[in-house]
C-alpha cells in the first residue's frame, strides 16, 4: 500500500506490521510468515516482519541485472540463483544452488523464472523454450519443451509434486492460459483459457479470475476490459467450490485472487480509481481495494 508493504494476520484479518520497503523491489516471504527477504541494488536483505529489524545477508554482482534471478526455498535455508552470492558472514550463509549455467553455454538461453515447491523439495526453472524440474539439491528430475505462449507469468507445483501448473500468456496483456505439465514422462496440456489471475495453494486449491462475455479488442497495447469477471475457486480435481461474478467499469477493474498456502483463505483485490489519491496510470498509488475470505467452509 502506498509503495510500502503491510503484513496482516490472516486469522484475525487485521494489520500486524508496516514495513518501510518499496513494494516495487523483488521480495519473498518465509513460509512461517515471520521474515522476508528483498533484493535491491545487488544486495539481499532479511527483514523481521514483527520488529522491522533488518540484516544484510549477501551481495551479488551481475553484468546483466535484468537477467539476474534469485529464489529462496520456503524455509530460507537454500537459494537457487543465476549468479554467485557473497555472504556477509558464515552465519548468514545459505545453501547455494547455481542454475542455468550449462543451459546458457549450450543454447545461449537465460533463466527467466525460478520457483520452489511448498516443502522445498523441488525447484522449477523456466527458460524461453523449455522448463526444468530439479530436486532440492539442484539435480535434474525432468525437463521438456515449454508450451507455446509468450510469457510465463507464474508457476506452482501441484499438491503431489507430480506436475506443475503454469499461467502463461502475452507479455502486455493480463489474459492468459493455464497449462498442466506432468513431470515424468514430460507432457503439457492446456486446462483453462481466458484467465487473468491465477493462484495455487500448497494443498492444490486453485483460484482464478476469468473474464465473461465479449469485448472490443483495442488496436494498441492498452488494457482489455470485459463487462464482468468471475472469481472461481477449484479443488485439486478442478471441481468448482466457489464462484462469484463481479461487474467492472473503467474506474473499477483489475480483479486478482490470491490463495493462502494453507488453502483456507483467499484475498480478492481490485483497482478502484474512485479512492482518494489514486491518481492515474498503472503505477499510481492508493488505488487498491480488497477483501479477505474464509474459504475453508467450502470444503465441508
């Protein structure tokens, strides 16, 4: 909010802390919700969420900063990275898994995305033309061609870690597709089209925001608006558990759904340009609105 980060207690739905760190920096929260790490200016810094205390953990040098990709394991004990790290002290040292070097030498392709499974036992590495699944030590388990879509927006392991779920689509548009890629043997299938937001919990609960109806597609790269959107929550078998339809306007749009790692909570948020101080443009502040929803009752 307002360019900074706020931490909330999901059980109570109340704000627990405000952290004076830019929300535009790359950051990652630890699985227990007590700490997070952010990257800025070639440094990795750890923040204690409750106290706000910070500690510089490591630094790195990247000849091409835009191609530098780092991702910590959920417990913050390991880090998968495309560049070497220099830790401040031995006590700060994490297990470093350097990825992408062999692929870069063989094909010239750079790593575009790195993600971990919820228990830290699997790593997914995305390249322009392929995907690799590694174990927690960096050894390759499986790999294969990436589905033909422009950009990998996000990816998750399923609850059994036998496949990965991909949200892919055009770089300049919100709308994309969901693919499921089975690890062994490697095989990718499209399971949903026309989705603008995807979130997957560690229990395999999937939340999506999907446009409804038809619209006029602009001639330029401006945002495509649809008259209505459906927020849908599905179980691992793709059975719909919750479905709610929302109406959009030019001032009330950008619906996104985030599922908690436990699969018990969801946050639906959107952009409301009627909010005081919202301003104009995609990067303007004070426009976000959201609600916290207990979805555990849908499983009963």
